[in-house]
C-alpha cells in the first residue's frame, strides 16, 4: 500500500519569498504523484501531477515540483509567494493499479505574512 | 463547465440518525470516488465506482456506511446510526476514465456534524 508523509504541519513565509513544501512517499513501484491546494471553504484544486518523463513538473499558479526517485520525494516549490497562496497543501500518491485511488498526506498549512 | 457538485454543503444530525450525502459528478465522467477528511487531516479514501458498480469499497470504515450509483452518474453516500466520530467533510471526486493521465476533480464537500 502506498503512503505519503508531509513533515511540515505549518509553514509561514513572507510575501515575495520562496516556498518549498516537502513530500515523501512510500510505494513499491513508480508512483503517480500529485499536489493539491485547498483554500478555506474551497474544494481541492490540482496544482500539478507527475506520471512519467521529465522529473521537473510545472503546474498552475507558478508552482513546480521535482520527482526524486532516490529520495522518494516530490517537493513543491514556488519562487515568489503571493498573499493568495495562503492555503492548505496536500501531496498525494496514486498506485498503478486498477482503481487509482489516492493516498493523501496530512497536509501543510501555509501562512503568508505581509 | 460545471464541476462536481455536492449536496448538502452542511449537514447537522443527531447521533443515531440516518443521513444521505449526494454527489453529482462532471458529466461523462465514468469514475467516481468518495473520500473523508477529518479536521487537520488529508482526505482518506472510502469507495470508488467505475460506472454503476462499486469496484473498491475497502476504505469504508464499517457496515454503517454504504454508497450507491444506480445509473452511473449521481452517487449517494449513506450513513446509518451516525456516531460523533463520523463528523468530517465528505468529498466526492470524479475522473474521466481509469487510465494513465487520469485526474480526479473534487467537489466542495459536505460538512457532516453529528451532535
């Protein structure tokens, strides 16, 4: 079974500063990896996904993530955060099986200070 | 276009009561998933449908939980004899098909509070 660990429960960054959110996964084969964002009162929105190919993935809202098989990691980055980036961020892994159900990490809450 | 919709957005019920939560997936999406998100946690898988059949219900916590999708579109999650521990946000997601490149689109969720 697959699982995801997000080591940071809460991160505070200044507006304009860079952001990196950590994600480590456990899965025996090549995983499908996702980052979702959840703003207060909103549903989960997909930021980016990795299935295969280029290990550096570009997403929406200026986010990118890098898949590192040797470290079982899929960290999310943004070079310059905006106040609107304050939200909960979830990393998820999907198995290459018949159901493609997702296993989510516990999430990281990002606070942006002016 | 219309996204995944869930009704009601909020549901407060008393312990022991029966509740139904509805999910309307994106038109044409064949795969439908239910997840449960407890406070401060990530979503946890409950059940998924491919068409009308429940292909994997391994995430349902016990036999008080049941879900149907009779016509392959709308789905209803049913909880009998609710308990306070069932309080959570119930999320529905749909996906165009089960294949590489799939993506799950989530609804806004139903917040269930059991008093």
